């Protein structure tokens, strides 16, 4: 055994902090994992936090860690998917607005409306299907309301 019962040590260095994974053995021979976070405070001082996982609890600990990592991955994918959908919707809206700006001047809009009306009047229609003008603007959407 080396210093203070350490059997194995590995270090992960990040920008402003380091993580140490120390496998240690205590005086009675119990093996445990010590995870230490060391964070640089003011350039000279370090803020250290440690957790200890005993050998008999490691399987449950790692299972919980794995479950948490799976959740993070799933959540990340869902957020990425939502962002892509939002971006596609925004692009579709912008395209729609660009098409709408083709009729920005009144004369070209009136001409386009006349073309649409002439196409409608050219269609053969039953007198029973025609509606009398009642002043209600219809969007073409059908909303079905069910009674319980």
C-alpha cells in the first residue's frame, strides 16, 4: 500500500477544476472509492469536496449514475429535436411571409384576387351548394364539437 491506503488513483483535469478517483483501503481492509473535486478559488486556494462510496454500495451507486446519464442523453436528444422543429417552423413562417410580400402593392393584390374570383366563377356549381352572402368570413376549417 502507498500513501494513506491508496491502491489506485486517476485524475481528470478540466478548465477550472480537477476530479480525483481514488481507490483506497482502510485499516480494517475495506475497499472504497473516494471521488474528490478540487476547484481553483482565487488562484492560490482550492475548494475541495469529497464523497466516499463503499465497495458494497458501488453497484447501486453506478446503477444510479448510469440511469442519470441515460436521462441526460435522452433529454439532450429531445431538446435538439424540439429546436430543429422550432427552426423548421420558423423557416416555414419566413417563407410564407416572403410569399405574402409579393402582393405588397395594392394593384398586384387586386389583380391576383380577380384571377382567383374568375377561377371560382368559371367552375360549374350546384345552386343547392352555393351559400348566400351572410357577412361571415369562413376560413375553411372544420371544428367538430362532440356532445358527451
